[in-house]
């Protein structure tokens, strides 16, 4: 910037930036940073929602006791093969990330991230109550497990469906434009509407799915109350609901791929599925990373689908972390304990955010 | 000119402010769009209560009532969050079982000395109703009903199975063994299920099992001790699960589906509350509904003593309103008095009235099916008072559902429920 202009403005670039950023900082601080630290503060207290509202002195500082009550237990021990299936997968994961790094198929950061995830998978399931012991809260870890299962099903489901749809609908015909809009429409619905639609779809008495099964001569599945189907049901509803954004991201990614690549590929006989596998997919790698990480962060916060469609049942199989936090805070009025769980959720999502940040930078190099 | 307009607006605002004191009202019972103000014509809980509220809004001088949007399933979460945020509704409905939780921390206004001036006579309330709204010897609410689980019966299916006596009343089982026999008889005669209830969503199945536990003189907790893992609980559960095992009842139906099954003539008996008597009576009169011959019976005694799950609806005013805003408090009391005056209209739902004068009236006795469940008031029961009631119900609902929906063994489910309820009582 020429010097005489800067003098006339009487504001340095730094000052201007600060002023322009101020409104954002104030709102961000007030509505995100402050509540976050307040939440951490509450998690260190025995804090009854209603009692504290009527008498601010009704809370008591308990340090980390809420965390202990939620996550720990009596006589908890660790064994290398306490839950063999998960821990063996963890061990194999660590081996695989090392080998991938050595053979140059994975970057250093990717390998470290994978290795860390595998290490956690080896270490965490090893904790279990020893003789005469028990978890203080026997529902917390199964609830975390359900949430991870939900994320593990919904994220690949959304990603693959959205990618295939985007590939099919990437073009300039009118029909494709109409279909793109149609597929995106579900995204704008609120969770109450989505769950209502799908409750009707899944209803064994009047639902579309039941009618189809009956037409084919089967007896209808009671999706929402059958142990093996309830989680699948909320995953299906979620995929239908959150397809839109992922599809748009993939469409943007597809349009970034140069047509020249396809022309060159066609000369070498790579068309259709081959072209998708050898040209489209590798070029979408970055978009896939973004979509996957965004979806992971989003779906860890699943609440409405579980709360409204299955009430967390049957037998807690669809109980998820945010619903547990909600119930603990509002049904049980135990704000401190609920905040401790919320901080735990924050750590998980924070880890994935960092992962996204790191992966994004690695590609830039 | 500008000042004149502003002044006139301010005056107009003052004038309307003086003529109508707005009272915000929170309630569950569901939505009713066009309830009107005729408290004698509406059908079903939602429309009857809304017609009473609309009538209060129209007829009370200087009081306007604004019904806040609330959701049945999350009602208490919403109300508690509103209290915590300092903005509870000026009057709100609640259950007797929530009194320890709300009154225990002083959230509810003490109405004892203000009822008479508002035109509410507590001496007209039944003793059990007065007890329901009393906490530490003070009256903290206005009772509206007793409600309880009934057996709603399709008499045509019962008749086909030979389960109707000479007086035209249904023959109901008096033991778990007889329950199974009756259920098999209905299946053999009609091909339909004997019993339906919401075993999959709301805790109606829990209330059924609880009644059978109480009938054996046991309970699920006593003071600070969980007493769930007992032989009585196993008996109660197996009385129900024997029907599922023999495919004489379907545990996978939720509230709406089980009700639909009953109305479609696919179940001889529906276990549900008093709140649907007028609705089923009107559906039975509807020629398009398969159910045409409806009877509302007391919950039968399968074990030693009669018992059925029961609770009360009541209206309360937040303590801060009484302390900080006497004008709105007085208006809120008028709304409660109006609801209390219309106890007979609320009883049209099928609920039992709380006022002796109403209970003794000819109009009350003439309500449809009323003479069929006169024994219910005497066998009404509930779990002991606890600030953890909601959470305990959820534990029972989860573990019992696990038994009939996922095949968890009763031993494991009761052991887990025992631990969880004890944890809740220990907190």
C-alpha cells in the first residue's frame, strides 16, 4: 500500500483487520467460547439444573468426580485381549499403517493418524471391570460404542451414495438438473420432518416398506423396535437426509476434473466404470477426505433420529451420546455429569477436526 | 403529529394492558386445532382441555390465556429448562409423580392461603386428590383428575370366545393361568390376539407389569433401596411374556399401532388409560371402525390384591410468579379456578373427577361407560414418591422392553434394572 494513502486512512492494516474482525470475535466469544468454558466449569461441579436456578449456592465443586463417575468404575483392570476382536483389529491396524508408510503408499501424517487410531482401538477396549468390579455408569461406554457404530455406518453410506449420485447426475441436461434439485431437497427438511416421514415409511401397519414386503409375500419387519434393524433404520433415514451437501461437494469436485483427462483415457480404452476408477476417483481424493471428515464430525452429534424414531431402544441399541447427554441434563437435571460427557464428545470431535486440518495441509505440500 | 401518534399508541397499549392480563399456559395432552369454546362438545383429551382453556380465555374478565407450544414427549425437559432459564409458563399442568422433583426445590407457589379468595374450595376435593397436591402440608397445586390403567374391551371378540357372563359383562382372568386360557380361547375362536398394549414405546407395558407386582404386595423400590430383583417381579413378567411366547399378543406394537390394532378388531383387549374412554366410545359408534361393542373394565386381579397403575394430573403456578408478579399470579389463580369449575367437563375424557360434588352428580354417573370401571378408584396405585421418578420409569421401560423385544433373560434384565435403579436412588 502506498504510504500517503495509509496516512490518510489513519489506520494500519492490523488495526483495520481488528475492527473488521471485532463483531465476529464478540459474537463468537459470547456464544461459543464462553459457553464452552462455562460447560467445562459446570462439569467440575455437582450441579442440579433446577436447584441451582433457584439457589445459586446449591452447586458443589467436585473436581473430576463427574468424569470418574461417567467413564470409570470399581476395580477396572486392563488386559491385552479382554475384547479380542477389536484389539486384534487394532494390532493389525498398527501393523498396516507401519507397512503402508514403509512402502510409501501413505504419507507420514496419514500413517501416524491411522496408527494412533489403531493404538486407541487396541488400548481402550482392553479396560474392563475386574473381579467384583463394575463400571460406575454401565451405559456410558456402550452408548459411545453405539455412536461410533452409527458414524461407522452413516459416513460410508452417505459418502458412497452421494459420490455415485454425483457421478450420475454430473451433466448439463435438464433432467439431471431437476434430479440434482430433488436429491438435494431432503437436506433442507428439519429432523422432525425427516423422522416423521421415515417413521411412517417404517411402520409395520401402514408403511411403504411393509407394503412392499407384503407384496413380495414376506411378513413386514418391525424396523424401529427390532434389535437387528433399529440402528439400520436410523442410518437409512440419516443417509437420505444428509445426502445433499455431500453430493454438492462431489459435484464441485467432479467439475474440477479436466475433460482432457477423460479424452486421454478414452484413447487408452478407459471409459465408463474404468474411467471412474482410474480417473474420477483419484482426482476426487481430496473431496472425499473433506466429505468424510465433515460427516464424521456431523454424525457424532446425532440426536433427533435416535430420540424421535426409536427412543434409544430397543434395549439401548440406538442410544447415542448426545441423547444420553440430553437425558442426563434435562430429565435427570444432572448438569455437571452431562457436561462431563459433552466435554468427552468435544475431545472426539476436536480430534477429527485436527485430523482434517492436518490432512488438508499435507496435500498442499 | 409524530408525538400525537406515539402518545396514542402508548395509551392504546396501556389500555389493552389494563383490560387483559396475559397468562401463559404450558400443557401436554397434544394439539387440538379448532377446539372452540364449547366444553361439552369436544372429544378427546387434547380438544377437551383446549376447549376449557379457550372458554377461560373468552369468559374470564381481564384475563387472556396464551397456550404455549409444547411437545408431549419432551414436556418435562422443556418445563425444567424454562424454570432453569427463569421463564416458566404462568400456569402449567403436571403429574402428581413430579411433585417431589419440583416442590422439593421450592419451584412451585404455595397456594394454600389464596385458594378460597380465588373461588377454589379444597374441602370439595377427594382426600386422595388433596394428598396428591400437598407437599410438606402446603397445597402446591390444583388437582384435575385421577387416571389409571383400564382394560378396554372388544365385546364381540370376547363373546365369540364365550368370555361374556349373563349380565353382559366380560369375564376377565383371575390368575396368570386363566389369562393364558382366555387368550388361547380368543385366538381359537376368532384368530385374533387376546391382548394389545404399547409394549414398545411409552411405558404402558411397564405399568402393566407394575400392577402385577403390586398385586403380590411387592414394589420396585422402598425408600432408598431397589427391590426389583424379586420372585414377584419374575411372576409378573412371566404372566405377560407367556402371551408373547404363545403368540397371543404382539410386543412390537407402539402406542399408535396397538390402539389401531384394537380399533381394527385385531385384539380383544387393549391395556391403556382412562384418557381414551370417550374416544373409543365415539369410535365404537362410528360404523367405519371395526370395533363396535366397547366396554371399559377395571384392571383385573391376577394375584392376591387388586392394583392398577394410577396417577393424577394437576395444575401449578411457579413460585417466582407469586413472589414477583402479584397481578399475573391472581390472573393465573382465576384460570385454575375456571379449570376446577369445569372438572365435570374434563371427566368426559374418561378420567375420574377429583371433586366430591362432581363425583356425586347425576351428570357424572351418566357419562358413557362410567359404571363399568367404578372399582378403579379403590385399586389405584403408584410407585413411592421420588424425585427420580422419570429416570426410574425409563430404566424399567428399557429393561422390560429388552425382555420382550430382544430376548434378554428376565434374570439379566432384573439384575441390571436393580443396579440402575439403585444407582439412581444413591445419587
